[in-house]
């Protein structure tokens, strides 16, 4: 590991072990991390983000062995984790008593994942226990995929480990394995098709978890989705509105750039943002999920104009 990365890891560990949250990179988005051994630091995460205290956090582990100290793994859960970790898949499992109340919001389940980023995994490994690490953005707003996004969101008040742009760009898939039938609670880069060889039948669950609010990932500017960007843009220009558009054809690229582009467009000062609906493929489904939540509440523009 380079000397620069060694310094970054030391910086993060210093903050974490003194009980202070620090933003760290993962392959999905930047997370606001604190040790699960420091309940007060976990409470600081909720305060910094403005996140409801009963909204459970996902804990990040270095490997499956660490995860099994904090949750009960069925043979299926162990098989799935062994195949997809490290990677953008979080598993909801029955928790062990060692998991602090602050992490789960009082639930008897816990979400865990092993991130696929060398810095975050090195930090967790050297710390020796998991990190609670929700996305490092104010609650409900656009997730950060660069260190600068975190600095912008908190005016530099939150320390950040810069690991470069996040290569996936969307939050992890969340798979609930605490119910009778496995259920996908949040879409991400690991798709239903990826999981199907392990899971012959999917069910539904209402387990409380991250990223399931109707309104989430939202810019300050009204956001609309469209199958015909040019026609939509002309309509709003004719109504006297200023407009900016988001249109990326390739689904992988769309996911990687979605949050950065939403942030950039949000700063233009226009009246309306219009995003092209993504392709009807597996990653496109995850992008559409984020855009639908990001645009929740903006659709009343259609009736107001």
C-alpha cells in the first residue's frame, strides 16, 4: 500500500478510535463511519445527517468471519456472502446481542456488508471491528460519490478520507434474509438476476432499512423524469421556466455519474431538472428507483402548470 494511503488509513483510525465520525470511500458511495464500539459516535452520525434515530444503520465488515460475530448466518446467507463479498450487497440477518441498540434502532435484525474498496476494508481490518457507515450526506439529499461532495455538504466540518470517485455510484443492494422468503429491499448493482441462482423464490418484507423512504436522494431543484427529453424541455421553456437535462445512455455510466450530475445541475439555478428515464435493464431499474425517490413531490408541477 502506498505511503499516501497509509497516512489516510492512520488519519481515519485516529478519528474513529477517538469516537469521531469520519467519511470514508466505498465502491458505492461515501459513508459516514463510526465504530460500533462507540455508541456516542454512532449517535453523532444521526445528528450530523439529521437522520431519524429509529432508522437502522448498515455495518461494514472486513470479511465474513467478522460478520459472523455480529449476526446469525444461515447456510444460504453464508453461501451468498461468500460469493458476493466484498461487493455492493448488504444482507439483513438476525442480530447477535453484541450489536449495539444505536445501530439497529431496537430491531432484532442487522444489515451487514463487506465493501469492495481497499481503503475502507483496510480501515475496518486495522480497527478490528465493524464500522456503522450510512451514506455521508444530509438525510434525504443526494448521496456523495467524491470526497468533495462531503466537504460541500457540511462546509468542511466533517473529516473525509479521499479515495477518489466511487466506481459503482449507487448504494448497495439490500437483501433481507431474516424473513421466510428472501426479499430485495433496495435495488443496486447486484441484481435480482445475479441473486436468482441462489434464491429460487423471492418474497416481500417490510423490514425497516436504509433507502426505502418515498422521498430520498433529492436535489433542491424540482426534478422530473421523462421518456422524451426534448419535448419535455420545450414544454417547460414555453411556460417560461429555465431547464437543465440529464441524459446518459449507458446504464453503468448513468449509475456512476448520477449523483455527481444531479449535484452539478442542482447548482445551475434553473427552475426544473429533467432526467431521462434509464434503459429497461437491471442497472437501469436501480437507477430508476433512485430517480423516482429523488423526484418524489416534484410531480405536482404537472398539475400546478
